[in-house]
C-alpha cells in the first residue's frame, strides 16, 4: 500500500489512488463559501440557507460512498483472483500522528521547522486512501470466499533487496525507484515492497533472482 498508488501487487500491477476528496476540493470550497454568505443572526432560516447548510455534509457523504465503492470493487477483484493475500500491517495511529514541535534552543518560545506541512499533506492522503476501511472489507470478503489473508510486519519492506536481502535506506533512490547498492537489482519501489510482503508471509513461490 502506498501514497503514489493505492496499492501495488507482487506482479508489479498498480491500482491507482482515487483521491475522491481532492477531486471534490473546489466543490467543497464553493459550498463553504456559499454557506458563509448567509448571516448567522437570522432566527428563521430561508429555504436557500437550509439547502446551503446541507450541501457540505452531502458532498462528504458522497465521497464516503465513492471510497466504499472503490474499496469493495478492489477487494473483490483481489479475492476473486488469489487464494492467499498478504499485506502490510497498518498502524494508522502512528502514520497520521502529527510530528512533535521542535523548540529552538537559541530563541526560547520559537520553533524550528519540523516538516509539519509536508507531513500534514501526507497524512491527509493516507486518510484519504482509507486503507483501514479497505483492509476490513478485504478481510470480510476473503473470509466469505474461503481465502487466506496474512498481515505482515511492514518494517523495511521498501528498503530490503528482494534479490540479495541487503537492507539499507540508500536502496530506495526515490519515492518511485529502488536500486540495491550491493547487487544492483532495480525495480519500482512499491513493487519491491509488495515482493517483500509476499516473502515475509511465506507465500513467495520462488526468488526473484
Ligand atoms: Zn540486492
């Protein structure tokens, strides 16, 4: 599971991240702006004001339905095509936790940059992708279909070479690219993660080398 792609399989197939919230950003902003044009002091709301009040929650409800629909369809495809499915164990609590403020020792009361802005954007996308919901749906469908689902420890799955086993953060050249500093094995970084997850679950049929 990734940020660039919703998920990548061990055969290197990517399933795109749908980003429903991002797609509705402008529509949401407009609805919020429109709502703000109604004065709050009016005791009795007009028909238009009531409609404007309902608009924002309506858009959020639609995004929620789109996410669920996407999760159901993706999970169903995986369950129909595979007898066993391995995935990284999610820890949404730490993934979405805000980074701690870094006080500036030279200026009491001031703070050093802590990467909070970049992290906030990532957090939002993580929540947007809704993996927790997806994995629950996947587990449910797999159980009804008699399939096996295995959650594995996600540590170093994107830093370990699936060919020689060398683990280093330098192996991850960029968000998208993996290149082993020991043996030179090169692949898409998300694909490498998926291969390592499969191996860790004991499901790999053969080595990639
Ligand atoms: Zn290697």
